[in-house]
C-alpha cells in the first residue's frame, strides 16, 4: 500500500470510529436499543430520516438486519421501519 494511503486510511478510521458506547446502527445487535446521537450526512439524508421519525434524541430499537449489507429494520415510536445499509451506517447510536 502506498504511504499516502496508509496515512489517509488511518486518519479516516480515527475520525469516524465511534468512541465508547457509540455505535453505528448496523453494528448493534438485534434487540438492542439506544438513543440517536448523530446523523452523519447531508440535508437530504437528514430530511429523509426525519420524515421517518429518526432524528437525534430519539430512542430506537434494532429489530433485525440482513447479511451482507442488506436492509436494517428498526422500531421508532412504535412503528417498524426498514432502511438501507448505507443510510443505517450513517446513524450513530448511544447504547443504553
């Protein structure tokens, strides 16, 4: 690997690695619940998730997920919502 890429990937991982009890949605186990801390995305993604009821401060529970980057099903405000892996990977949740 080129020396530039080694440094770049190291900085990238350090910047986007959740600290402590913070996890991205796909890394949560089925049945775990937590509070949305951050959505790492632009206005379009934030607006789309807001329309589904997913916003910082909301409690969500992971219901299930598929293997190999499939959709993730969560429960928010008593309703089950399925979102794609890419969207789910940008939602940071604090367990608890």
